[in-house]
């Protein structure tokens, strides 16, 4: 009877253990400013020191912190008809109600917990106002708007619209909080939003002293917006209104709520294509941006509905 001895290499014996991502930097964003006369927002992406490559596929993140609007006897606050091409707008409502309408026939009202996911793609005109009943009574208002880039192959797709109600968004209970899964996956739970590239969007509430752990592909760019409260990760902190950028050096995100906290996790596979941005148009080249401007001016985005103020046929 013979015996053999097998020697395993160190690479066979030692496998890489999962590690947490490093909190790379914290950004406070710009000053509060008005978009139209109905949205008092702070732009946190883009922000000083964050390159577009580090936040791709996300283009812009505006946070409207809680603000009390006085009642209006008539009219509505908001933004009138305007164009978009080449990307998607995602609006999350936390307090108050927003009415949306576009010239592709979509319309609706989003209230607390709802999400409006509009795909501008080849070109669309739309308007956003405080919903009429909310305008009459006034009150607290809080929302978030995210711009998501589209890859070159989908920038000329037909426009689309996903009205996602709070009831359609699954909520996962965790120790010390809840996670609403809007897009992507958290554990075994998937969100309802349909995306063109892999994206995770989580709406999280944590009690003070609670931890959040989210498994994410290492190559996905990851941001955390602290809507309220304060978080810490690896000895670094981010407070209300900050956006925390995490390095692509780990297999999962981990953080602690230092006080009761509301945060948003945004993570996605970067789109490694050129970006040329001019106002409401986000394309891959200057030529395509000029084409978008010409198409809009020539009416190729379509016309606004006939019942809209100032509409022309």
C-alpha cells in the first residue's frame, strides 16, 4: 500500500475574504437654489472633487430638504414645459405631492413614498408642478431627483414612464430599521424599477446605533445621500445633506447610524462612454448635442398638449 502527500499552494489554502468598502470622501454639495418657483434644492452631484467617472451612471442628484410652502389661492408652483434627451429622470417624493405630465401621454401625481421614473431617451417634453390640492393647502415638502445616464445604444429609444407607487415598493425589515428596494436587489428582494444598466437604489431608515450592510459588486460606483441624521463608516462621518462616496475596494457597503437617519444608497455599473452635457441634453458627442438642439427647435420632440397654457398646434 502506498501513500502520497499533496502540497497545496498558499493561493489554494488562502482565499480572499470579503471586505467592506472604504468611505473615500464626503461632499456637502452646493448652496440651496430654486428650480422654477416650486423646488428649493441643493445639488449634491455633481459636487466639487467628484469626477463624472466616479459617479457614473448617475449624472445629477438634487435634494429638496424639508421646506414648508405657504398655501396658494390660485396657480401652482413648479417648472413649466421643458425638453430632455439621452437620460432618465427619477423623482422620489417623501413629503408633499408632485404632479407630472409629458407630451408622450403620461401623467400622474406622486406622493409620499412614490417614485416617478421617466425615460427621456430620444426626446420628450414634460412639466412638473406641486399637485393642485397640495398647492391650495400648502405644507411640508421633501423630495429627491436623480438623473441616470443611458448607454449610447439606448439614447435614441422611445420615451418611457414608470409610475411606481409606494405600495409597489417592497420593504425589508432589518435589525434597527427598514430598507425599501426601489431598484436592484437587497438580499433576496428585488425592486420594481426597470433599468437599462445594473442599478441599485435603496431608501433606508435606521435608528441610532443600527448598522447597514449591503452586498454590491466591487466595480459598481456607490454613493450614500444622508437625507437626515448622521452616519459613520471606517472612522469617517457624513451628516445631513452630505453625499458619501465609497471606494471600489470591497464587496459590500457597511455603515452605522450615529443618530436616527434617513439615507439613500445609489450604486450602479459605470457607463464607460464619453459624455457631452448641455442643459437638458446628455449625449456622447458635441455633434449629437447640436443635433438634439436642432431637433427640439424643429419640433421633433413633439408638441405640448393642446390644453396646456400657451400650447400651439
